C-alpha cells in the first residue's frame, strides 16, 4: 500500500529509540549499541524465536527483583543505603533486559512462537503501566511493541493486542518526549500490521475486543488534539518526522482498511481534518511572521519566520499522508459501486469512461479543504519570499539565524509541490479524483504560482509532470483529455522558456533548469501535440544545456534531457521512425544489458524504460497527437541537423567538456538514444558529428579511418574490426554483447580518452 511504502522509505528513522539527549546524557549508549548488534547477529545466525523466550524470562525475573527491592527499600526507610544500592542495581538490570528484548523482538516475524510473543507483550505492558522503572526502560518497552508488530498480526489471543495497545496509549500520555515518540512509532507499526483487525467494529470481531477499539480511538483522540507533548518542531533532527505525522501514518492504515468503502472514506475525511487545520495554521503563522519581519526587521522576527516555514513544510508532508489515504478510500468506495459507461460506445473496462452514482466525500475533502489550504500555503510562501531574500536567506541557508535542522523556504515549496503532485497522481487509482475540482484545481494552483516566480517555484512543475504521468494511459483513449493536458503542459513550458530568455537568474539556477527539462521530457513522452511547433526550440535547448559543460546533478539532467530529444521521433512513432534493428524493437528490453555499477543515469534510464520512473511512458503510436509530434522531431533531428549537433555535443562532453568522471553517464545517454533509433540513424549522426581528417576531434591526430573504425566498434557493426592505434581490440577488451552498456562505454572512453583527454589534445 502507499502508506506502507512510505513507511518503508523511512525505515531507518524508525529503527532505534532516538532520544533527543542520547548524545549528551546516555553513558551506556555505545555499550547498548554493541550489545544490540551482537544479539541481532547471533539471533539471525540461530533463530530469533529461540532468543525471544530467553529475553522474556530474563526481563520478567528482573522486574520481579526490582519490585521486591523497591518494596523492601520503601519498608525499611530512606536511610537504608544497602536497599538503595539494591534498587539502583535492579533498575540497571531491568533496563539491560529490556534492551535485550527490544534488540531481538524486531527480528521475530509472523511465525514467531505465539506464547512467547504474548508473554513478551504482557511483560512490556506490566513494565509500562504497572511497574514503571525509568523513562529509559519505558521508552525501550514501547519500542519493543513496535518491534513485535509483525508477530502481533498473527497472534489470535485478543488480550495480547489489547495489552500492546494499552502500553502504547500509556506511552503516548508520557511527559517525556522520548517515550511518547517511541509510543508513536509503536502505534504506527501496530496499526499498519493489524489494520484489518483494528478496522473491524468491536461487535464484528472475536479477535479485537472493545478495549482494542477503545485504544485506537484513544490514539485518534491524541492525534486530533495535537499529538503527545513534544518539543518545538524546530528541534527535530533531519530525517525525523513530527509525532503527529507518525500517528497519522498508522491511523491512515486503519481508516483505509474499514469496510465498506464509504466507511473508509468517512474515516479518512475525519483523519484529514486535524492535518489540514495544522497546515492552514502554519500558513497563517508564516504570513503573520513575515509581515512582522517586514515591518520591524530583527533577528528574533526572522527566526520566528523561519520556524514558521519549517512548520509549514512539516505539515504539508503530513497532508500528503492523508491525501494518499483519501485517494485509497475513494478508490475502494468506487470499486464497490456498479459503474456504467458514460457513453454507450465507450468500453466499461476503462475507468476514465465511467460514472458512479454517489459523490465521493474524499474528493470533496480534497477539493473543499485540502486544496484551499495548499493555496494559502503558496500565498504565505510568496509573501515571505521578499523577507527571506532581503535578510540574505537563500536556498543554501548560511544565514546565522538559520538552524540547519529546520526546513527552509525552498524545502517548503517542494513539500507543497509534492502535495499537489500527490493529489494529481491520485487520479490514477481513484477515478473520482480525476476531476476539474481536484486535478484541475491542483494544476491551476501550480501553474499560477509557477508563472509568478519560475525560479523560486520551480518544484511546482512536478505537478504537471505528475498529471502527464498518471494519465498516460487515459491520454491514448481520450483525445479531449490529451488536448487539455497538452494545453496545460504548453502553458507551463511557455512560462519556463520565457523565464529562460528574460530572467538572468533562471539560467544559473540548476534546480530551475532541471525542472524545465523534466517538464519538457514529460510533455514530449506523453505526445503532447501542443509542443509540435516547439520541436526545434526543444532540440536547441538540449544542445545549449550540453554545451554549458555542467557537472553533478545539472549534468545528469542535461544528459537525460538530450537522450530523450534524440529518441523522440523513434519512440513516439516507432512504426515509422524506428528501424527493425533498434534495440527497443529486437527484444532486448528498453535499455538492453545494463550491469550494476554503471552509474545513476543508466539506472534511471533503465527504470524509465521499464515504466518504473516518475516520467510518463512513451506514447508510441498511441494517438494522432503523438504521431504529429514524432514527425516534427524527425524533421528537426534528421533534416535540420539537430541529431548530428546533439551527438557531437555528447561526444564533446565525453572528451572533456564535462568532468572526466561523467564519461559513464555520457555513455548511458548516447547508448539510450542508439537503442531507440537503431544502427543506421546513429551511424549517420556519428559520421556527421565526427567529421573528416581536418575536424580535429577528438584529437588533431585522429584520422578518418580511425573514426570509421570507432563507429563500427561502438555500434558493433563489425566485430572483427582491426582497429587503428589505440582503438584496437586489445585496448577495448572483449566486445561482448552488442546491446551491452559496459561494452559501449569502454569503446567511447577509448576513443574520447575518458579521464585523460581534453578536446583537441
């Protein structure tokens, strides 16, 4: 599920108790870490199920010993030094055994011994609710509940789940933020693992008694009331989420699991309320703080504004959780209805052609509450931008008022853009959300904000990309939708190109440029006919980006963009522009053989070829718009010389225009284009790009014969090429398979020199 996937992405942040004062005040931290690693290694080598009963027995005995020592000490009075030492020793014993249980519990899976799992949970509940020893042991104990969540999902004893949730609720009420954070994680994991059980009404489940339902309600009330007591959001470390967001993730799983779908929708709408309110409050606080700072600039006012933008970013991320839950619940509810075709000639297998009887309350929550809150956030960020600019707080915040732990304005913009992109992408799984009120409104918000400031608001182009990607299949069947989204993409691209031409700062902002490239790629891949008259401008833009000789992320973005431009005609209309020998048509897959270790660009291209990237798949003969756009790119690439120019630019990049370490990525981009266009077209472009004897590329001494031999080796046109100079088989090694990126890269590097070459040498 989407919620589970999101949790997996953050798994490392939830692995260990993360007390805010661990570094300063925990004298046993290193020893415990070493113990935990040792226990996990041993348990993994033997069997965690063997370790669990031992840990439970040890903790139970230590709790009993502590209770007896504490009772004796209380009976004999406070002057009993020996009794005091016994109590101190028993506290350390309990803490040690609690850590042993914590360290081994998360290795226990669904096949764990149910009796031992039950004993572990009952012992933890006793430690948390009846025999509290110290905040540290309570923290470890609630983390143990989270560690046992997989085993909990398979336990049939209703009392075990009740005890687990009882310990969690007690932890949520703690005044120690380390304990309450651990309880939040335990609540999230338990709700995720046992969502189906916890979603059942108490009168319908023999497994989940009323007390378990009451515990979930208590967790929900805690969330609705603002979560457990916690330090300010500005104190969170990078990678940590607010406690409310952690609770929201767990409660969202339970809400979506409710049946029927209408109940799931209602539960998700109720869950969304606190998140949306917190989001709106953060926007209002940011606006007020920015106004205060503008009226009376001061260090303290700037700090308050920065803390407000951090809160806005955090709450936007929390709203992404509820948006995902609303989409799932809407899809569930829609799937339970009996849809009918919206037109007699349209096939009911395609959800974009269906209408449903009941309106979606989830869609209404998005349209009437979440999107207006996002609008307020965008307005608040726009209002605060001059304040941060005047104070010298940039994207890379080196201002003395900036705490490096907090999210800055650029991250907040990314968070809001991510929220809008999630709303747009939700239409893929929930047809009720693919509407003017949801998708259309999100796109309007993104376009308006982007047009007002294309540099600061560049992340909002991802909303348009998400719309194109999530509707790629619908575009092929619905010309009207294709035209509408094409118009949106064109409007966004026009705003980007205008900024590129007119705003000096735009060209120097790598992130803004990368967003423009990504939007262009998505629009081309989707076959938007609205770009037909821009084909030549797009090719020129790709050439200019390569000629800049960039590095790092900017270079990867430029290379990926250029590879798509070179591939456009063949991929959009392969029946006309891709020969039979093209790699994409000969059964070797979209990228042929790409071994691990060939760089991030190669990995990204391979993912995109397999339909797993965040860009839309190529339209590929899907509709007339794609065919017209393919023909336009064919003219630009093959008749106007853009293909030759782009290939030459890529070769220059491999020859020293880009840093030498990027030769692998240059190879991947050129290889991807070859896979699309085939041997003949790529050979034609290479001939034109390399020139003759007097061209001087890649070195003054390179002859026409060597260039011909290079083309044959690179494209595997003749495996027995004799080679000239340094280009022979002895330098290249085994030729291997034809469509093998590693072989392709070796050949390109040998010709251009890779790390040792520079143009003209």
